[in-house]
C-alpha cells in the first residue's frame, strides 16, 4: 500500500473507533452514573472522530488529535482502575499501548509527505548580491 492509502485506512479506523465509542454512551446513561467514566468515553469518541477527520483531510493538527485520543484512552483505563472495574495490570498495559501507538502515529504523520517535497529548496530570490 502506498502512503495515501495507508493514511486513508488509518483515518477510517480512527473514525470507526470514535463511532464505536460513541455508541457506548447511551448505555452508560442508564443506571447509576459514573461521570468520570462517561467523560472518558465521550472524549475518546470525540478525539477518535476528530483524529480520523483530520487524517482524512490531511490537516496539520492531526498529530495533536491523535495524541489527545491516546491520552483519553489511557486516562479512561486508569479511571477504571480507580473505580474498581478493571485490574491494575490490564489497565496499565492498555494505557501504555494507547500512548505508544498514539506517539508512533503522531510521529509518523511527519513522514506522510514524500521526502523530496520536505527537502525541496526554497525558490531563488531575484536580488542582486552585495557589490
């Protein structure tokens, strides 16, 4: 796969993840509220969709959205530990993997442009040199 198709696949995956997390919200509104957990899922949905749209459009703010998605996934996993929903080990592994993948994707965003376009020299100026 060439790079534009890879980023298209990543954009679709990010949007699908965001929509999946958004579909969890109505079920969390029923019963006793766990507001921190609900906030974590809402942030995951918002940042997932935002990062997917940014990757789709090639926006310059996409790495920030990807990093915020990783932070929200890690924070939600740690909130689940505090609430007693998940074991420590699995939550810490999920948080570490989420942050690692987010940093890798955000770093890879810089290399999405071909090297020749990144290293192109600036246009020459038509200014006479000093006498």
